[in-house]
C-alpha cells in the first residue's frame, strides 16, 4: 500500500477545535502537507497567531471564530469556507469537551454541554461537509476524533456522560459508513481513538483538582502530534482503502 498526501495538496480542510492540543497539531500537519486549512475555535485569536507561525509552509491556515455547540456558527463556517476558499475535501471533527462532574449529582447543563459539542456538533458538521462533497462530486474524507472511552468505560468518578458521548461517535462512524455505502458514495469516514493525550482536557487543565492532576501525571501519555500523525496516515491511504477505526495508545497504558 502506497501512502501519499499528494491528492490533497491545495485542497480545503476544516479542523474543529484547532486552537490547542490535538486540533492545533492536526491543522499544522495538514498545512505542512500543502492543504488550505480552516481552523475553527472559540479562541480564534490563537489560531490566527498560529497561522503567522506557519507562514512560508506549503499550505495555509485560516482561523475562524466558531462555537460548534451552536448550529448557526457551524453553518456560517461552511458558508464562509465555500465562498472564500472553495469546497471542503476533508473534515476533522476534533472539537470536544469533558466536565468534571458525575452522574449521581451532576448538573444537567454540564452533561448537555458535553453532548451538544461531542455528539450534535459533530453530526451537524458532518452533515454539512457531506452536502458540500456530494454537490461537488468530491471523494472526501471525514475524520472523527473519538477516544478509547468510546469503546470501553474505565473506572473513575468523574467521567459521567463523556464515555456515552464517545460511544455515540463510534456508532455514528459506522452509521455514516453504511449511509455512504447506500448512496454509492466514495467519501471515507475514519474514527481515531486516542488513549490519554497531553492536552488542556487532561494534564494541562488548570481547573482540575490536585488529586486528579497527580493521578494523570503518573500515567503513560501521548503527545498531540502522535494523533496528528495518525490522522495523516488515514488520509494518506489509497482511495480504495478506508481506515475505519484507528486506536492509538501510549506504551504501558493499563486500560
């Protein structure tokens, strides 16, 4: 199997949650491979600053302010992208969140915030990407950044609805694959499920309790670039090859 990113050079990609961590690393890798990348984030100023740092690379990064819990922001992102850059060829649904609460005493608004972004935001963005790809006869690629918790629930008092949101991503990946097959579409879909990754949701989270921070710091951990490399691998496969599920764990991970 020959791996190559050549067919994506000059094409448009949307990466959600691109201000830091995994999303930032993915946006960087795609720009380095020659793509025109729209990086969405609520903190779009961080994406725009990062764009300056990538000046001179093969591709280009554009920062767009968007909250992917809001449908109007998602629709505006796709409309702006199509009008100013062209039709999207790659969508990376990376934006996600987790709240430190539980199921027995947690607040409804915390659960809703997780489900709105991790599930509904992903669904809406995917729908809009497929619309554009179908209308322009594009054999595109949709990547869902999932989690190992989308396949097994690990012990812990504060995971609450997060595993449920990621199990939904696992199911949505397969549902979309079947729908695309039914339509005779060549659009690919890939679920990338990382283990523990150094990010603002884990070891770099400034609001977490000292106890949780101490636990995380003792665990084997991945870098954001490891996940970006996995995404590039999936995108590099020949058009007839689909990486349906890609699990990436640090060596020594217990679960």
